[in-house]
């Protein structure tokens, strides 16, 4: 049995799959499995139809690629347009927000200013009303206090009596005064007593003259008669009563209405030094609005 002539199955299988055989020969597979119009090398160069077919196949592929690229570009363009629309919408919303904010702020400012002005006017009105009420209360309280002081003065004077002696003309003549002196003394004493009693009763010695009320003292006798020291000494007790009544007369002056002027008038009056000091002390602090001294004579004793 010849071993060199025997067939080796392994060698045959290797030869069939195109690999090297034992004798060094190759089995080359030249078939082209490319679907794109490949050609078999063993059959010779490709024909024109095969080349055209291959070119058309490549163009179809390129066309598909271009179509897909155009679709992608269209999508990108659509997205870009959408982004622009969104950006425009955002800008519009931003402008609307800014405009709304400014409008809201302006509206709030107007409302705040209006409310502030209203509250300020209300506060001023309430303050004025309160001030008016306070002034009214103060006026009423002031009137009440003045009325109380006036009543206290009247109550106190209920027990008062005129202490200076009042003589008639005949009594004065009997006491050594001549007729003129007796008439002068009797008239002045009568006038001083009447004015003193009125002030003790809270009344003014003269009636209202226009818008004026006051104490008017006027003595119209002859100067040569008034210059007598004896006459001045005779009148001194009555001047003391008058000055004491004037001293406590302030509550009556305070009771006068606001449209009435208070006045103290001295006309043609002869006073000695002591009587002058009495009147001066009584007038200090008195709320008379007008003072008048006309043709008066002060007789100073040495």
C-alpha cells in the first residue's frame, strides 16, 4: 500500500477553503459580494453599463444623504425660527412686565399720594376741630372761673357796709363849713358813696356808652373851694371806701363781654397825697382797657 498516493481529508478541506495546500497551490476567491455593482475580476474589466450602474448607485446614496441633510437643516432652521419667536416673545413679555411694573408703580404712587393727602386733610380737620373744642372748653372754663370769682365777690360784699359818715348840707354848715363848701362836700360824698356801692355790687358806676363800660369819677366844683386842706381831709374816708371797692372790682371787669371796652376815667378831681396813693394802689393790675385823667389836681401837703 502506497502512503504517498493516499488521499488526506484534512489537506482536501484546506484546499477547498482557499488556504495553502500541501503542494503550495492557492484557491483564490475572486467573487465580489458588493451590492454596489461590483464586478468579478476573473471575468475581465467592467463594462460601461456596470460603471454607469455603480455611478447611479453612488448618486442615489449621495442623494439620500443630501435629503437627510436637508431635513436636518430644515429642522435646524425650524428650531432657529422657533428660538427667534421665543426670544421675541420673551422680549415682548419683558417689555410688558416692565410696562406693567411701571404702570403698577405709578398707580400705587398715585394711590399712596391720594391716600396721604386725604389722611393729612383728615388729620388737619380733626386737629382744627380738636383745637376748636379745646378753645371752646378753655373759653367755657375761663368764663366759669370768672363767674365763680364774681359770685365770690358778691357773696363777700353781702356783709359789707359803707363805713364813712355821710353828712347833709345842713349838718356840714352846722359844723362850720360855708354854703359852697357844704354843697361841694355833700355832692362829692354822695357821688363817691353811689360809685362805691355799685362797685361792691359788681356794677359799673356809669351805663354803657356805645361799647364802653367803666368807672367815671367827675367832680365839677370850684378849684378855690377844693384847695382847702379841711375839705380834702373830710373826703379822705370816702376815698378810702372808694379805693377799697376799686381794689376788689377785678372780677366784675372780667365779666364784661369781649365787645365791650372797660374804662376808668378821672375828670376835674382834687386829691391830696394820701388819697392819690390809695387810688394808685387800687389801679395796679386792674384790667381796664382805657385809662383817662383830665384836668386833675394833686394837692401835696408839706
